[in-house]
């Protein structure tokens, strides 16, 4: 918890004055070359310390759409060195944080995250390794390379020196941090430059910082284990030590027979028993390389295989390469080329509800990856729902899907697409419904296909209905939208199948078509489905306007079949055929009467009479008497 650890900067001590400076010293352009095995020169570099790819994380798990910010030096290293860095002070005005005073618009939050990561590279130099260099001038002066280092005599404490690592292709900026000076000769005896390679106290300070940031942990696990071990060892007085030629016993009593707490050390190992000298030894280190313990706490634990029933920790990463599996808290991410290819976890939707999610080809932290496949489950108001879809990004209300399948606990399902849905089958395609198929254009209903209560199959349109019913001998009926009355049809032509192939038992008409047609009673009438229009016109009639009668609605002409008749209608083709036959019959009878009055000598059959020219007498001229 030092001043520097918390607020940064550099301290300058000058006798009784202590100054806190943003930066000490200056860069005087001094450059030296790192060289191994050089007498009087030593360089120690921690190549594990650089960070070349930062994944900045804002408040409440806010990540960048592109996830990472790369160092300008990233290509200087064989592999990216990635680290998640949290900036809790950067908060986006989204979701439950939309109205917070310290929140900024989402795009501004993204910009601040990018700049914060870039500042870590530009100012803190986190993309350069931690290193210390020591130059002993007296020894170095005996070598030819001394000329390359003697200009270090012109630098001062806290000045910046550039160290060239030509074999690694990188330059490291380091400061003068210690020296030995000969005031008589007025020259350095040796000088140490570095960027503060971490000592034990530095690591302890970093552990303190991590401890402070881990809100879900009461303290550093490693520090707690160290404190516990220190307390036990420092308070472990009053025991009894017995030394034998082949073993050492440390016991809680003098007598081996009565001792319960026993440490035993011999050729085969070191062990502790809480039940006496004969064990069992629940904590032990044996000569065959085994460690037996209920709890093992370590800063770094390395091994080829870890076996166990349960592993507890914050983060598990399977590889240091760009292809790995990351398990962090309740999230699992599969990375390929440092990009999230599979995500298993959850995110919070616009109602701040937990939404379990499986994503193929993207992540779920705060931004949607275009083209990612999402399998999700959430509570839609009071109903459990789920779905699968391909995303096209994220907005304030949640993920946007270009195409998706949605289903709910209540039995509802919806297939949705921004453009086209194609259903293709090499054999049958069956649709099964208990009620109706309903068709919409946008949110407007345009048609339905269903079965009426009487078992009729109906295609219902906004203003009409097409019905197939056994009641009319299987005829297709055109009715009003409610099915109460029949409806009219407008067409340019009607063609009736009349080919001999479709007919049998063909014979002449056995009755007088003329007599039958003459019995028809043609009436004038109005259709009942037009009456509501008449009522509406009468209701809207203004005072003083003419009385509205049935003349205001269409008048129809035709046969009227009695109510008690079995048939509901007449066959137009049959009527037209009978009219044609009646007309033929009428013409034949008319011609016969004419022949009785004036004999004709037709050259052909009477049916071909139009081809025979009648022989007419010249008109008679009556002379008028004067």
C-alpha cells in the first residue's frame, strides 16, 4: 500500500526533503548495446513480463467490440502476450447504468477504453520486459567494448538510457536506479540501470493491489496461506524433539507412546500425524516424489497432469498459445487464433435478466459479433423462453438476429428471418394444425386456411371466402367473408369442361326445351348481403336529402328457387344449353309455319337453312287510279 503503488510517479529524496514527482531525470540520448558474457557488464531480463495485447474491461464487464488493443511492438515477440486489464472508472450508459451520472455514451466509453490501453503501452511501457543492467567500469575498462559504454559517465540518477537488444529486435528504455561514485576521480565505479525489475516487496505490493480489486474474495489466498503458516510455525513452541540415528521425531509429549501430534523425518520422507507415531501421516513429502496434503497453496504450480474431483479457482487456461480454452468464473471460452470461437455462459438482457447462452463464433460480454450463432434461454416476462439464431449485432434491447427460431414454455414457436425463408423437401412436406393457418403481411392479416365447425374447408380472405363442402355435392363455393351469403365473381371468361371424353350416356333431349324455358319465371331482386349497405346509407342520410330506396343498391335478375327446393342454385351451363335448344326449337317451328305459307325448296337440310337463299317474288306494284 505504498504511495507509489497507489498513485504512481517517482520519489526524490534530498536530505530532509522528499518530493513526489511525475517523472524524474531525462533522456539524454545515451544508447548502449546489450551483450552477453561481457566482462564488467551484466543484464537480467524478464521476458515473461511484457504485455503486447490488452483486453480492456470497463465497468460491469464492458468490453470493446474488437476485444483487444495491440501494442506497436506486438510483432517483436513470437506470440501475443495477452492480459485483461480492468478500468472500473469507465462506465457506459447502457442497461441498468443508463441513468448513472458518471456513465458516458457507449461509443465514448469504447474510445476511453482504447485510449487507456494505448496509454499503458505509451506511458507505462508495459510492452517492454522488466530488466536490470549493471555496469562495472573498472572491469569493463579492460575490454575493447569499453568505448561503447564509457558515455554512461555522462548520465545522472533517474536519467533514461536506451538498451539495444539486437538479437531480440527490441529496444528497452531503462533508468539509472543505483550507482557507486568516486568523488576524487569524479567518475562512476559502477552503475545500475533498469525499469525496476520486481523485487519481493514489489510482488507483495502487486498482490495487495489484486487483493483490493477482487471484491468477491476476502483476501489474497496465497497471503492468507502464508499468514496461517507463519502463525503456526511461530507459535509452535513447547514440543519435544527426539533424534535417532535414522530418524527425527518432533512430538507434543516426551513419550512416543502418548504423543498424538508427531512430525517424523527419515530417509523416506517427512510427515505429520495427528494420531501418534504410527500414523497415519496425512501430511507428507516422500522420497518417491509424492506430496500428501489436504490443502496445497502456491503462487505458481506447474505439472503435466492434475487429477482430482474438484478444482477451485478464478481462471483456468489450457495453453499459452493463441489456441486455448479459458474457464473464468461461470464462463467457458474456446479460442482459436486468440479469437473467441465458442462461448458458454450468460449475459444480461435489457430487463437485467440472466440469459444463459451458447455462442458459436463470438463472445457475449457486451457486444454481439456479427454472424455468431446463439443458443439462448431467458424469462420473457413470466414465461420461460429460448431460441437459436444468427446475430447481426447488439442494441440497447439485446441481441439482434438476422434469422432465428424462437420457442416458449407455453408452446409458442416462431421462425423469423430478415429476408427469405426457404423450405425444401425431396419428398412430402406436411403441415399439421388444429385450428387455422393464418397469413400476414407485416402485421396485417391477409388470409386463413382452416376447417369450419361443420367440417367445411375454408380459405378466408378479407372480403370473401372460398369453401369446399359436401353439402353442395362437393362444389366450390364463393361466399362472403363471414360465410353467411354467397358472393359474386368477376372474370374475363369461364370455360366449362365439355369434352366427349368426360361424358357418357349421351342422347338427344327428350322434352321440349322451349316449353320448359317458357315456364321459367325471371324475377328482379336484391341480394341480402347488400342490405347492410342500404341500412348504412340510410343512417348516413342527411336531413333534406332524397329518401334512399332499394334502387341505391345493385338490382339482379334471374330465377328464384323456392326455399323448400333441394337445390340452392342453378347450373349456368345447363341453363345456357337449354336456352340454346329452346331457341333452335323456336326457329324450327317458325320456319315450318313459314313453309306452310310459302313453300320453299331448300337445297339442303333445314338445319343448314342459312346456306340456302330464299326465292322471293318481286314486289308487287299497285297502280293508283288517277
